[in-house]
């Protein structure tokens, strides 16, 4: 079961449309890629090719 993180300061910002946008800081704290094509994904996931960049 995946643990649920409570957002802390710097984990997200609100877009002009009012959506919560998670930052790279949050994704790194979470520790895995959800493969949803997140804007600030530190894992290099590309939703168009359904792949991650090799490190």
C-alpha cells in the first residue's frame, strides 16, 4: 500500500485555472513516478511515448 503524504510548503502551486500543480519537490518526496505525465516529473516520464528517460 502506498503511503499518503500531507503536502508541505513548496509541494504545489495553484495554476491560473485554479488547479493544484505538484512540484518536483513533492514528486521526489513521494519517491515514485505515477506515469500520469506530470508537469514537474523528476523521473523523466513522457506520456506521449509512455517511457522514461534513461539516467
